[in-house]
C-alpha cells in the first residue's frame, strides 16, 4: 500500500495551462487561472514540472486540433510513468468532440466546453482525488502482480483507463437564458484583478456565442447562442481593470457590434442581472440600431458609456465586427471619443458574391464596401493624426472556389487596403453545414498557392500603408520585449527585462491565427499560414543610434514591441535598465524605418 498522500498535495498540484486559438480563449484562460488560484492551485510555465496539464483548445481549423492530439499522445506516454498526472481538455475541441475524445485518448481526465468553464474548479478537484486513488490502487496491483502474473496485462489496461469528469454541453442553449449561462457570468464577475498581474492591457467580454452560422464555422456549435452581458457588469469590470492600472481594454465578442441590452426585459436571479439573448440585430435605413431607446443600451451606447465613465482607459478597442450590422451611431461615437481607437477588424472572408452566398455571410461585396467607404468617410482623418486602420480575414479554397472567385478576392484586397489581413486555407469542420453539404474539393496545393498569392499581395499593401508613417511620430502602447530579444535572452540564459510582466496570468499562450495581445512577443501577428516571421527582423539602425548611447556609452539596449492606436506594430530600443518600466505605458516614437510588418523608430 502506498503511503497516504497529504491532503494538500492531492488537492493542489501545480498546473500547466496552454492556450490555443483566439482572444476569447485567452480571456477564458485568464478567468480559469483566477478561479483555480482562488482554490489554492499554483501555475508553472514548465509542463514537465506540472501535476495537472490543461489545454484550452480551438476547433476553428483542423491544424489547431492536431497540435492538441499530438500533445495528448506525448502525455499518454508520460502518464505511464506518472499515473497521478491529471490531463484536461477545455474549450471548443472538448465541446465539439464530446465523449468520443476520451474514448480515443483515455489519457484525458477532464473535458470542459467553453460554456461550462465555471465548473472546472470542482471537476479538477474530483479528478485530482480520483487519480490519487488510482495511484494507490496501482501500488496494490503491483503487489498482486508479483503473486499472480496473469493479472499483469489486465492491470496495465486498467491503469490507463481514466476517471472521467466530462461536462460538455452539446446542445445549443434555447430560451433567453439557461442556468449554465448565469454561472458563466459569475466566472466573468469573479475575475481577479490585481495591479501586479497584468501588462497594462486586458480583454473584456461583452457578448458570448454567435448566431450567424456561417457555413464553414464551428463557433456557433461550440460557443452556443449569442448572449449579451449586462452593461453595468462590463463597465464595472473596466473600472476595476483601470483601477489596477490597465490602460488598454479590448472588448470581445464574435460579432461585437450586435451588442444590445434591453433593460425592460432584464432578468435578475439571486441579485445578479443576467446576460440576455435579446432580439436579432436590426438597423434603420440611416444605419442605426432599430431598437435604440431610453431603456436600451446599444453597442454605440456601451462604447460611449465606457469612454465617459472610465477615462483612465486610454485605449478602448473592440473585435470582431460583423460588416452588415455596423451603424453610423457607432461610427459617430468613435469619431467623438478621443480614447476609442480608430481600428476595425471586419472580416470579408471572400471577394466573390458566389462564395459569400455559399458561406452564408449575408452580404454582397458591394454591401461590404458600402460599409467600408462609410467607415472611412467618418473616421479616416490622417490630417489630425487620426487615420482609420482596418484589418480583415479571408478564407481561400472554400468548396467550389474558382480561379475567377480567387481573382475577385484579390481585387477585394486591393480595394479594401487592410493594414493586415489573416488569410486562412479552408479547413472542413465536422458538424458545420459546409462539411455536411459541400465537398472539400479544392486540392491542398491550389489552396496553398492561392494563400501565398494573397499573402504576397497583402504584404505589398501593408508595406505601402506602413510607409505612410515614415517620418511621423506616433503614440505607441508598449506591450513587452520584442520576440527577437526574448529569444536572444533565452539563448544567452538571461531573463529579458519585462519577462516577469509578460505572462500576467501565468498561463502559456500559443495563438494560432489570432493575435497575442498583452503578451510579450506580441508581434506574432501572423496567422499560422503566414510565411513571414517578424521575429527575424533585425534593427541595425537603432543599435548604432547615438541616442541609445547617450546615458551610458556601454548601456545595453533591449528592443521593445508596441502598438499604435491603429494597431500597427512598433519596435524601438530602450536602455535595458529602464525598459521594464515602459511596459504597459504609452510612449511617443519617431518612425524612421518601415516594413510590411512593422514600424521601427526611437522614443522622443
Ligand atoms: N477554415 C478556415 N478558416 C476558418 N475561419 C473560421 N472557420 C474556418 C474554417 N473552417 C477563419 C475565418 C474567421 C477566423 C477567425 O477564422 O476567417 O474570421
Ligand atoms: Fe463564425 Fe461567422 Fe460567427 Fe464569425 S460570424 S464566429 S465566422 S459563424
């Protein structure tokens, strides 16, 4: 019999958490870290030192899921040696795969869908206890095997069969609010905010889920129906973050501009106002929310209120916008609000009407440009140093995409002039309409070619847009040490200045196709399909710049990575001792060199 494990050890093994996918997953991970820390769990960035390994997963493309499968394969081997190891799969992949995942990979102990994350702390406790009893049983079985070799193979099989705590909701929430949603709201409400635990930038969720059902997309199936959080909860969260020193807030939603909260039909349970499913977004002929009114908080109202009531937030932005539902009411608020960034991420997905219909996007190319032209007419004011920058998403190789459709998408890129665009190869996702009804008929080499053609074109456009900033001075929000210098520091074994602030939640972030904000190495803008890597950019101009040697002839400099209000990446060098202090601050940088990926300059 094993010596009994101490209660504290059983309940509080060290946790390694790795995040895949979008910003919503990064926020979910941050909330999970907070809730587990409150239970006494601590975190490690070293997977091999952890007693609990959690993956917060993404299902948007197959590639992201494959990474998790291969990690689980490695853990299955490790678990033979470390049977007490607890493994959890959180997020969209857990939801999409359901119990089938555990059948395929019995190394998994816990599965939690994105709409059930509030249940993770109790599930984890159960799993830790259960694994501890398996370890004790194994010790007994080892003794038994000594006397009865017949048992050996049976016992081995049993050892690898897990105790499972599965909480994946495979059905879509139906009425205004399911009980699961209330609990999920509690997870957001209990967010731990501390002045030492952020890099000056934070995400705040305003809506969950999506109702659009684009035919390629798994998100409505994994994250459920669109629900809007009460405005007071959002504003309070922004205030708490600002009080803790956060300067930049990014509001999150799959279709963020659908936000609307109708106070007349608000439901309160246990003293807590509940998130609201609300009515389908509708706009008036002059492009405003059709349901606007005194007892309604529209997206425009929400932006205005955060801007006015939390002035300590110096940068307010939001992702992702849906192009058809973008009102002039929102554009007017952005124009009138100096602290709202003039940056929009509005995916077009294709430049062909035929493809847009097959994708069920709900707009034509002309309608997309009607919106983009209108947004630029309102917001593009470079003459007062307030240009509008726009980013997009494109899918190449959607079923049936012809060369003509592809050329139409190239034409869209030329006309849209995005500052950057994520370009993805279509990946057929089980459970989606496209996967059911449309054969994935574009060969991979054609997808790859179309992908690189569009990337090359977008790189030219991005380079032209960057070049417009040469010789100007920009306000740049410092996010951390550049990935180039982080790597250099790792090679030499030195800690890069700012490294301690760089991963505020203690969670490991691996962003595929999204962008890593508020995390060091934030220039990792490129999607997994992108061929260019900003980390290789060297900056000889600045390292030889006399300005850098002003204070101390031999002072070491470190390259910092920052963002403009329009979300362009800025690199500049700072003397190493002072660099950490700049992280999370806004500095003035004079731009003296530009590339398609970034602006390079020096502080003024
Ligand atoms: N295949 C490829 N790209 C996809 N996206 C969503 N689903 C798929 C898919 N099945 C892309 C879209 C979306 C972004 C988050 O991911 O461009 O805007
Ligand atoms: Fe997916 Fe379309 Fe919803 Fe975006 S709007 S999350 S692409 S279904």
